[in-house]
């Protein structure tokens, strides 16, 4: 899929250099989007990109030249988090996101599936059924086929269909890294074991991996031909390097071959292991060099020979978020943060790169941008009037210092939060003025460029 990108229309908060693009590169800007970014190619030749923006889970469908076809935001601004997206029967899409909580990731509430049509209509949505009382949130999930999906939490492995109905569920303690074998069995890793389940959830076999215990960072595995590929990292503190080890195992767990790569960087990370339709192996990750951070891609033959290594960045922090194969093309979705401008403000976004099978790619030699400075603040309060407690919900775009204060009618400060406290509160705060008298109070939210004031009434 090669298309010459002549121009890219994006909102004014981030402007990308037009002349820097070649036919192998797409740059998609989502100002304020934070990790993770999830992507896929669609059957109609477009892309689905999922992301987190302003603490909501977002999903967009775009063309290869960056034109947005439709978009949705899910959640209520409280750490809602995209997990995966898949194309299913009838050219529809299934989107999995995590419903958050204002206290942060430690209080995520549940996992939600949303079914969308090809043109972006919301057809249905379901809570998948895993909550803390039933083993916690989902640890791993996968598309089994065009109408069935498999999920695992701390206690249960279950399959549901594209109508949200449970087909079966079985005990599955602490399973993760789900994949499907060539004979359509469900494979799940549990510590040093691989468990094999039938399509109906029956446990068929448990394989104990005989792997070097030194390699335990970021372990991943995938089905490969008639066996498995396992990848993990280890530290080499004596030489300040990190080593990637890739092992091919047969169906009994015996090692057939080993391969790997030594990174001259003790802060190298493994992000994703992918097996192509012709059993070649691709590994992506990032190198944490403070600033800039860079992304790497490694390709191996089906027999474990390293074919090529590529490393790239944009002059700031470039972190791989999702990697997938479509036909003869590889697609890498990365988040980035550009270096600060002279006022200390950063610009954020995501890059979608199209890479051919030989590892050829290109990217902008320069990125001209404007920092993502707040255009306005927002503040909501409820209930008002109030008796004992009032809640405030606010929005402050990235890297914009702000201060929150409440004044009496005489102008005395009775409550305040610093910029650091506001950032920690994650956009919601409650106030209980137990020692104050009934009356009118003024609430203010202020940055260097904007001031918001609201009147609230305390009635005791």
C-alpha cells in the first residue's frame, strides 16, 4: 500500500512539514493523545486508530492520506483507556476499552465492548462481565475469529460472541498473552507454562517452558508454524547492555533454535512480538535514552536469522504503541513528544509509519510545530446550591500551569490547590467546608492566560 502524501490537513495546534514526507510515511496528529495507541488496517483500505485523549477512550477511522472519516469518544473523562480493536463480520468493528475512575488506573471499573458499523455508527455495547468481584479486570484478550473473542482475567478464561453473549467460561488462573495455534486451539501463557485450550474451553495440555531464568523482562510468546516463539529481555549489568533472546519451541516444549540481539543500551525495552503469515518474526521496542527516546524494529527469518535492524526517532520521545502486518506491508504506530519550545511547552502526537518487508521507511527531517498551549480552561460544579459537599470537574490541557482557589464573599481565600495538586487530582476535586458558614463563595480556576470564576452557594 503505497500512496504519495502531498499534503496533510490537521488542526492548527501542531503543524508538520509537508516537504519532509515520502510515499512510505503517514503522520497523524492527535494533540493531547496519550498512550496507548492501538491501530489496524481495514478491509476497505483505511485505518482505525484508537487512543486516549483528555482521559477518554477515542477511536478514529482515517484514510491513507490522513483524512478523518469518523470518530468517537467513549467514557466520562476519568481515565478511560483503549485496549484493542478488531474487524469482524459484515465489515463491522469491535472496540474494547477500559472504563476508568477519577482516582486513576488503580480504580478502573470494568471492560466495555463497542460494536461499530463500517461508517462509524454505534450498533451495540456491552460490559464484558469482569469486575473486581469476579477476578479483576482483563489481563489478556484476543480476536479468535470474525465473530468470537477470548478474554482472561485473574480467575477466568471466557469466550463471547459479537452479540456480547458468553459462549463458555472456564477456570484460568493468572493467564496472559493469549494467541491462537495453527490448529485453532487457544494458547495462554502463565508464568513459565503455556496452557492449550480447545475451541470450547477444555484444557488439553500444559507445557512447561525450559527457558533461561535470566531472561524474564517483558516476556511474550506467539504461535509459530507447529510450535511457539518466546521472546524476553535480560540485563547484563557488567557491560551495561540489554540482551533480547528469541527461542523457537516445538509443540512439546523442546528448543529448536535460539537467536537474539545485544543492545548497547541498558534501558532497551521489548514492546511487541509479531509473527507474519509466512512465519517471519518481528520485534518492536524502544531505547530509553532520556531525551530523545527512539523506536527499534528487528526482523528475523522463520529459522531465527536476523535479517535487519532499524532505529528511528523524531528528535524527542518516540515510543512504539502498536505494530501489525497487512499483506506485504508493516505498520508501526508510535507516540511522540517533541522537545520543549523556548517557553517550556511540549507538543504531542502519534506517527503511523508504513514499512516495507526490507525495512525501508522514511520520516520527516524536520517538524515545525506550535506548542499545545491551553486555549481555554473548563470548570463544572455540582450540586449548587449544596449542603455539605460540592464537586468540581475541570480540564487543563497538558503542560499548562494553573491554580484553583475558593474565596469568601469578603475576598478571603478559604481553599486552594497548587498546580502540582491539580495534576495529581486527575480533573476532579470535592470540597467539604465543615467549618464555614452558609453563604456565597467564589470558585476560580486560573492559568497565565485564562481566568474562570463561578458562584456557589452553601446552605446549612
